[in-house]
C-alpha cells in the first residue's frame, strides 16, 4: 500500500514542480525532479520500516 501511495505522489508532484517555479517542463528537468522525489520517498520508507520494527520489538 505504501508503494502505491509513493508512486501516486511521484506521478502527481513531478508535474507540479515546474509550475511552482514557473519554468518550462523539459524532459531533463522532469527526470531530475522524479529522481529527487523517489529518493525522498525511499528515505521515508526506510523511516517507516525502522519505526515499525521498533514498535513490534
């Protein structure tokens, strides 16, 4: 379920970032934004896994 939420956030947010900064949505810029968002989502997933493991222990 978390993977689907992350995927939907990446899909939705990578289109809005160029609009926020008022730039043209070029392919390279969109690719960089997606990679940044994926990295942030992986950090968030790691935090969730660690916190869940601590609670279960």
